[in-house]
């Protein structure tokens, strides 16, 4: 299990990302539209992007296991880490999957 403070920090980042997602995407699309126009417009838009909080970017988030909070060996399809998946595989709780060996 990860520390609760780290999980709380990640949740704050998720809230910030959800809050600023629309403004971030609008500003990015404006930069793409004005690529060939004057650079002053682009600089103004970039300055607006710089004013957004750092943790509001999706890049700053880390995928974590829903049960253990483990950040590594995370499977997106299931939303869990390999340790928890191994337990579920052995108990046959994951429909449509089978254990393979070679």
C-alpha cells in the first residue's frame, strides 16, 4: 500500500486537470491555428499557458492501482497492478482471461 498522502496528492492533481482541461485544450488549438500568423499572437497565448498551474497538465498524473495504489506494473485494461491481478487470476474472478504458460 502506498502512503495516503501520495494518493491524496494524486487526487488533487486529477481535480486540477479536470478543472483546467478545457482551457488548456482551447489554448493549444489556438496555437495550432495561428502557426503561420504573427508570432506576437502565439507569444500571448503561450504566456496564458504558462499561467496555468503545473499540476493541471495530464502529463503530471500517474496511473495507479485502484486497490493498492501501486504506480508500477499497472495494467490499464483492468485498472490494477500485477500483484492484485495475479490473485484474481488464481481465483478465476476475471472473466474472459486465462492463465498462460510457455
